[in-house]
C-alpha cells in the first residue's frame, strides 16, 4: 500500500489522466477502501484542487476547473513535449508569447529530472527557429473568439480587409484555423449568407457577444482540406487541376500547403489543385516543381504553356552561334 503522500500524488495523476472515476475504481487502483479515497479527495481539495463528487449510482469524482491553477503532474513524455513546445514558441504568431514561454520554461526547468533536462537540451540545441516577421495576434482576441465558438454565440467585430477598407461583421463563429504565422476565423457570415474566412490579426471583437445560435453543418468533414483549397485555389481567377507524375508525398514536399492542395491517386500519381490570378505564375510554378504533368484545366493554361515554352526556347537560342533560323524566329519552334 502506498504511503499517504505518495498515494495523494497517485490519486491526483489518475484524476488528471481521466475525466470521470467512480469511487470503486479509484479504490481498486490505489488498493485502499472507498472511505480512504474520500479522505484523500478532501485533502486534495484543501491543497486547492477542485474535485467534484456525485453520489448514487453512476456517481464518482471529477477534477474540475478552479479559480487558480494548482500544480500539475506530467509524465516524462508530456514534460518533454511541453518543454520543447515552450522553447519553440518564440517564433509564434501570438503577441507576448515569447516572454511568457520563457517564464513558464524557467519554472519547468527547475523541476525536470536531469535525464529529461538532457533530452530537452539535446533537442533544443539541434533546433533553429527561423524568425518570421509579420503581424501578431493578441491572446485576448483568440480567447474571445474561442469562447464564442465553444458557446455557439454570434460574434460582432470590426474588420480591415486587405485593401484597407473597414467594415463591421456579424458572424456565427465555428473554428479557429492556424497556418504558418496566420490565424483565421472560419465563420458563417450572417449578412452574406455564406461561409467566410477572416484574418484574426485584422479583426477587433466587439462586446458583448451576440445571441446563441444553432450550429449548422460544416461545408466539409475535412475542414482543413476545405480551408486549404479555398485559400490556395478557389479565391483566384485561374484554378488549375493537374495530374502530377509523382507520389502525393513527393509532390507535397515541393508544393507548400499555402500554394496548392495535393490529392493522392495511386503510388505514382496525384492530383494538384493550384490557383493564381496570373497565368505566368501558374505556368512557372508547375514547370518548376520537377515532375511530369498533364493539365486538365483551365484550357488557358495549356495555351500559355505553349507561349512560355516558345519564349524560353528563343531566349536559350538567341545568342547561340549557328542557330537555325526556325529556332530563332519570332514565332518560336514548332509545337504540337
């Protein structure tokens, strides 16, 4: 049987690892009587841990949220994950996150066992975080949006669009989406009756929040893929669909997720969906990825590739001695 202090720590670890426990389950895990479990729960409450208890059939114990943060128990893997996450947070897109992370990491380092501190130091010494300049998001803004998402409450906010125009928006908020250094709100715009994406660093929530709403079905079960497609393809004038002769993994290594969406077909081919307002950009991108490909749409891209091929051919042969007239003609080489 565990000594009282060790048993309290074991009880706390159990309550943190699982949301609901019956008294009998805890007594069995700790090898004590249900009465001892009740006494130990009372001791944890005196230490500041808010533990709810319900009696009767189906009752039990639950660790609840309290007014202040009591000490947490982390296993080895959790402690390493938190420490590494704190060390890499300096490059985050949340205002003040670097300073806050350093303070939290200093507290964690004090109590890490030497073997875990060595693991964290080894990982940290091998990592380099590249600074990414750009606007950051205030933590209070993220919290306000997340609360509205959780409580299904309409959200009103001032918004500055990419062209600098200002407006007041009224939305049903559904998800916070993060990609790179950007945070986005995915919401149903009540005035436009459509799904919209909003840059969080460009919005200013207004209080109080609006009334509760009944959540509507999301436009896709794969919201990350839906969001990525909208960011990389749907909003552009030209939307290209190509078959790439390479595995989805190999193509995805060359195509940033902010540029295109890769869908596997089989082990050797995949579909790439990519958009741009410029045919020149599309043509250069797909040619530079390093894979054989076929263009399915748009038809303008096929014609533009022919034009670009001719232009590149003329540039390559213009100053070459002995170049054939057909190779240096204004119309470029013959193309199928």
